C-alpha cells in the first residue's frame, strides 16, 4: 500500500468553507497507530478520522479519531462527517460506527446526521472561576457560574460567560489555560453564553480554537442540567460556534430529562464535502 484516499468535509454547516473541517481517511485498515498520528499531524485539522472494515459485519465501519497530537475515543464532528460520507457512498439511512468509546449508531436524513452520545455526562472536577477567567483573558465578572469539568468520553472544562460580548473578547492564554486543563484532565475549555453561543480552546492538543465541538456540545447537557436550565422531557437547542473565527457552525442538541436525571443526549449536524485526494502512507 503506497497511497490512501481521503476527503475533506466541512461539518456542522451546509455551506462549503464554513463549519469545522474534517479529514476522512478511508481504507485505513493496515495503518499503525503511529502512522495515523503522523497523518493527523500532517492534515493539522482539529480532528482526522480513519475508517476501516468493522470488527462486526453488522456494523458499517470501525473508526479511530485523532487530534494533531493524540488519539481520542469519541468526537462529534468526525462522527457526523464520516457517517454522511459513508451514507452517501453506500446509499444508507443508518450508519453504525465502531468508535473507541463504543458503538455509535447514526441516523441519516438527507444531509443531516443524528446520533446519541455514547456516554452520558458526569461531573469530573472544578476550577477556580477567577483563575479560569484570567486564563481566557476575561474579567472575573464575565464568568457567570461555576467552572466545572465534565466528562462524556472526552473531558472539557465548561465556562459559563455572562454575554455574547464577553464571549467575543475571550482569548486563550496558552500556558495559563493549559495548566488549568492539565490539573483537571480536560481536553479543552468550552465557553458558552446564555443564548447558545460557544467557543472552545484546546491549546495543549494543538487546537488554538475549534470551530465546532460536537462532543463538548453533547456533554454541555450535564452542566446545563446542574444549573437548572433543562426542564423535564426533551429540550432542544441550536448551539452556534466558530463565528469569531469566521467559520460559523450550527450544532443541534436534544437533551432528555426524566425524574430530574439526564437519560439521553442527541446531536444533529450537517456536512458538505469540499475536496478529495490521495496521500502517501507514512513510514511504519
């Protein structure tokens, strides 16, 4: 094997050159972990997904997902982009991906993909709000609630901010933010305002800012419930991310609460292909 095929999709958008770019490498069965990491570093996008034959023939594909710096067990925009690629190629209305975090069934409706988060959110720690505010270049008064780490496969630090204006002023101070994130075992800091606008910084993983973060959007249901912002039954929201980068993304969140507990989280997104090509295989 000397070359592999890949496609670049823009995810959580219906417009090319918006949303979050994703590299999808197909036919990756013979690649080692090190080779996958090398290719992810070469693409240098927030995430690259590698598709292989499934372990169980009843499923559609096995998938492994990489930041430029490390493998992660699950992520939203690779799930959406890969599922839509496979559905369009094979004429499917349902795709089941074998991800490292577990099975992820994806329902396809035209150009939209919907999946259940494979792991429900769980609180994983807390940080000092004043320290977090300084690490993201905000004033203490801009932080509108507790800064908590929540896990749901990956782990993120959730930072509620008071307004869209404060969100726009945020900027990661790399060393200070990385210090906070490492103490919590968190991938990145997810800042969100009361109206569903968000930004995500993960400098330690080679992602200064992410245009759309599906996994963090799903985990957001945890802190929203803890803050009393989810009612019984199903609450649906559209989360907007990436505007301050010039890459607007829209992520559909549906959170189901029964007897005060979160029982289901669903994410919906669209995606469009923007380019395709071949890549050389890195040395083993």
